[in-house]
C-alpha cells in the first residue's frame, strides 16, 4: 500500500498541474475552447505566470511518472533492466513529443506533426507494452483476472490514442467554416470543433490514466 501511495504522488501532481493549466484562461483569450484551440495557442497567448507554473507542475509530475513506476517495477518483478530501458525511452519520447506540440505552431507544420506523431505513437506503444508485461508477470497465475483486466484497459487506451488517425476530419484541421453575416456578406471562421486540437489535448489525460492503471497494477497485483 505504501508503494501504491508513493506511485500516485507524481500522477496527482501532474493531474493538478494540467487542470490548473487549462483553467488558467487568459483574459485576452476569451474564446478559448479545448474543442478548437491548440495547446500551443493557449500556451503562447498573452502573459500569465500561472500557466507556466501549472505547466511546470504537469511536466514535473509526468517526469516523476517515469521514475516511480520504474522503481515499483524493480520492487515487484526484480531485475528487468532491458524492459526498463525501453519503458523509460518511450516515456521520454512522449514528453519530448508533447513539448514539441507546445513549442511548434502549425506555421511550422512539419515540426508540429512530427511532434504529434512522436507523442501519439510512443504513448500508444507504451500502454501496449505495459499491458503485455502485466500478462507476462510473475503473478499472472495468482492474479489472473486482475492482470487480464488491467492489461485490457491498457490495450484499449493504446488504441484510443490512434482513433483520431482513422477519421478524415482529423486531417481537415485547416478547413474553415463559411459564415453569412446579417448584411449578406460572407466570411470564413474557425469551426467550433477541430478533431486534431481535441486529440492533442486528450494525449495528456490518456497518458496519466494509463500510468495510473499501470501503477495500481504493479503495486497490487
């Protein structure tokens, strides 16, 4: 139980930071919405020291989520150095990719989508590998159903990150809606929903949920 509480600390820190980050809306960005605004836009709009503090907490918590599950893994399953290297590499790739989403705007289209691909693929593979590891764990015989359930949830989360890539709307991120004004003139504006924007925001909650399941599984199963 102590190891579980120890493992939940960085996840709780990251959740607090992320919620604070998206709730610290700047006054000059009143139209901000998770449905049609990108993380890099929110990060770059105006001045707001709170956003930087919350973002730092998020990345600090995520960094802790790299170390703590690795530590718990060695306690639970012993020497797993080869898996740990792969595990930590995928974690670092995800954090680096998501940092790229905050740094590179869509004006730098190639760098933005490379960052998106790195974040999506690394986090998806991470959840899948974690699920496989649980199925091959030493306690599978005594905790079979719990291991299978945890692994199934991780597999589902791995697929969830890939879902946006299957829909045409995700690739229409630069399509504008045609709007007719009261005076009869027409203009174009950003749609109320952009699949790519929402999927970029969803990467962090999905990552944290995946790591929460992983921490609980290797602590209690």
